[in-house]
């Protein structure tokens, strides 16, 4: 499974971005993959942002994301989205999407994910 994230960029504080992650390769089973978004800021460890089940009906968020961010997916397009609103300076990071091909549920744990995309840079700056 190959994952390609896009949609990052420069935004001022309070702005919004919508990230997309398109899967290719073994996508016939995409609706059975749990998908997640993680981020990594300079000098920090990669951290959980949000995850969604294969059906798209269940999800989980990190505390900082549960009010401002929304994760969703379109299985017909093999795509997962992350809508980010009210962005803050602390949201600056490289955002990665990941696929858990062994579970259709969602997980906040990096170790559960099998495939990772190269990430898209989000910079929040005034």
C-alpha cells in the first residue's frame, strides 16, 4: 500500500486546511483498513492526531484535535481526509497518514500501523 498525503501549506493562526491522503496498491481492501493521521514537529516525537475505522463510522482524536479537527474517509476514492480548523502555531508539523491493514478498527498507537506516507508540511505562522 502506498500513501500520498497532500493539502499542506502556510496558513495564519485561525486558518483552515484540509489534508487528503490517497492510497494506492492494495486498495481492494481499503474499506477494511483502519487509517490514522499523525504529526511530527521539529525536535519532537511523532504523535497521534486522529484515526478512523474502515467503515468511517468510528473515530478517535487526540485531545488537542477533538474540537478543531475532523477526520473522514471516502472508500470509493481510497482517500482519507483531515479537516483542520482554528489552526494554532503549535499545529506546525509534518502530517503523515498511515494504514493499519490488520484491523478495520481505529488506533491511536503508531506501532499498529503498517504503511506510512511521506507526509505533508503544515506551517502556521503570522
